């Protein structure tokens, strides 16, 4: 194999690894953010289940959005950055 083929295989391996871990980090962050705010919302005295869910979604959606954007940028941006031709 040529040096470029080995390098290309290494880049593809790194891209797959980064994509896997980006997805895992997104899922973990989503679950942790939801659980933490869900536990906080459960402390609302006299709130029904519907009110707790509404309170949870109203307060956690900005964190979900930021997590989604950052993970999306890494997921789609890293392959572009990794395949660039360094001068």
C-alpha cells in the first residue's frame, strides 16, 4: 500500500471514531440534562405530571438545542476538517 492509502485509512478510522463518540456524548448529555431538570421539577409541590413535563421542556430545550448544535458541528465538521489537504 502507498503512504496516502494508509493515511486515508487512518483518517477514515478517526472519522468513524469521532462520529461514534459524538453520538454517544449527545445521548449521554441529553439524558443527564433531562434527568437533572426532571428531578428539580419533581420538587414542585402541588404540580401535576403534565405541569412537571411542561416545566421540564420549557427549561431544558435551550440545553438540548446547544448540545444538538455542538454535536452536529463536530459530527459533520470533523470529516471535512480531517480530509483537508495540509500545505
